[in-house]
C-alpha cells in the first residue's frame, strides 16, 4: 500500500519525536524541519487516516493540569506502517538516484 507525501512526513515526525509524539510535538517538528507550518487540522486528519490504515497506533497519556485536565494522545508507528514508510522512501530514493538537480529554467 502506498502512502502520500503528507502521510510520509507525519510518520517521519512521529519517528523523530518518539516516545513523545503527540499532535503539538508533531506540528512543531514539521514546522522546524520543513520551515513552514502544516495546519493542525491536516496533521490530525493525517493521523486519523494513518490509524485507519493500521500504520500508526495511538494511546492516551495521563491527564495534565497544564492542559486543563485533558490527556495527550500519543502516536507510534506500527510494523505495517514502518514497512509502508520504508517502501515509500525506497521509491523516492530510486527516483532521485543519479539525478542532477540543476534548477528550473524559465
């Protein structure tokens, strides 16, 4: 099963933030690494899609006073998700192999 670019970058952010991968930490990681903000709505929708596909699983953390008694939802990549991500990255690397990126011409 193939994954979309948005799914790919969210999964990579989850891997980078382990074991503290939750919505805001994923958002911050993507903003830092991509040097642009990805809307939280996009991240949340992508996490939901990835969970439905069985690529990530979520678990609820403890409620905290700083969040008004609400608990964070933490995410981790499943074996199925890791396999899909690896295949996606291999395809991308295959496309890039031997390619010289010289810039666009007008």
